[in-house]
């Protein structure tokens, strides 16, 4: 991994996404010295791609990573969001150059501990927020990253890969590998195409499923979990961690409210009751927190016994080999903080806990 002394200045960071050539810049405009392509800036953000109407203005909130007040808030944070934070903290080394794809408003947690952070997103409004958190941000398409070859140590994304169309997934992965240094890591948390009972039932209504589960949030790139893992492995990456998450049919109130919207509640009595109960909980924050903590504890108890194909989400970490080598077999019953059969990074304590 690199240290921060080797990080280029902001004006030297970007490269032409069309030909990867060097850019001449006055910090307001960029022109490629090779293909003469020109790029501008808006709100102080370099723009290497066109605006995207669907994503513009979405996901503007900066993820702080702090501890909520009150006992229930602390429990919810510890058992819920902190698990993703611990996952990122474990597999994103300190003092590295981190590229956050689909960064939204940024993650303050990634910008801490001396890391250099670069954010890429399609939403200018989100990037205007993220620039206060990250060292550098730019609007760009994931299939044409405006960065030089081998320029970052870690590529991170949270809830992004399910938005990548199937026909673009290999292109996006190729771009990740191009900008990643040998020995670097890909660290991703993303939704997958689940085979659990709830999703199989939802797919019985194809038009409704397309409207609610795919088009509503832009989840056009959902794929079975093992297919997603195979994609990374076939690229020659070494798996350090592969986790299956959200296998149970028990839903958080926020999830149940949108998953059973758009007419699903009229398809079955249990669906109507589940959505009504979710709305009841959402209107009562304290009771919702109690329910959330109880749900996570239930996940801890049952998810390790459910098949990976039931997962709705996956958390993975892969390493780009220094030299080409065959990937290693996956260990079963992996946990959030320490997958079985994988040594903890030097200097990191291991406290195994299933991802909830």
C-alpha cells in the first residue's frame, strides 16, 4: 500500500476518461493533451460525464459514523450501521488512497485516520456535499474513471453495484482493476438478487416487481450472489472476505414499507398487515428502534443457518495480486469482522460477529 507522501496534487490527480491522457488545467477547465477532449467544472466540481436525471439530487446526506444519543440509539447503531463501519474499517487500511464509487454525500468515516479520499458520483448536488468531506471529488461514469492507471490503494462502494446495468458490470470491474495498484483491495457492500421466500413471492407479479424492486430505486443490476462473487474471482482477484447478508424474511420497518408498496399490500393479507405494522413502527421512533435491535439479534441467531442464495446483500473484499495467481477457495460461515480461515491484518484485533 502507498503512503500519503506519494499522493499527487489535486490538479495532477485527474486523467482523461476518454484516452487516459494527461490533462492541462486551470482548475476550472481541463483539456486532454492527447485527444484534446475538454471538460468543465460546476460548483467547483470537475465534470467528466453528462448529468444524470435519475440520480441527480439523490443520496446527498453525509454518513457521519457517529454514535446516536440514548441507549436505544446506541444499541441500534452498534448492532446496525456500525457493522458496516467495522467491515470497512477492517478491510480498508489506514493511510491509504481510497476511491469511493457512487459516494453520494460522502462517508466521514473513510476520511478519518489519515486516509486520502476521492469521491466519484453522477449527482452534482451530492458531490457538492461530499467535497466538504473528501479530498477530491468528480462527476464521472463508472465505466470511464478519470484517474490514471494504478493510482489508488482501495476501491470502495456501498449500495452501488446493484445500480450498474448487467452489460456494464465487466467494464466497471475492469476500470476498478485499472486504477487499483497491485496488492490493492476492492471493498464493496451491495444488494443482490435474492432467492428467499419473500422475493420469490414478489416476483410472481413481474410488472409490480419491476416497478417497486427495480425501477423505484434504480436496482437494474441485481444478480445472484454467487454470480457476483464469480465475476470478481474470474478477474483474477484473491478473495479475502465474502459475506452473505440479509437472508431472513423478517424485515426492518423501512425495508418492509417500500418493498410492499405500489400495490403489493393488496396481493395478500399478510403483506397488508406487514406494511401496516411497518408504518405503525415508523411513526413511533422509540418503538421502531426496539424492533430494529430485536430484528438484528434475530438475524444473529438464524442467518448463519440459511443458504447464501437467500441473501439480499453481500459484503466482499478482494485483493489484486502482485503477480497472477489462482484464487483461493472460500471459507464457509464467514463473519463480518473475521471470515473463517482468513488471518486478520497485522495490528487489528478480531472479534467475530455475523453481519446483520
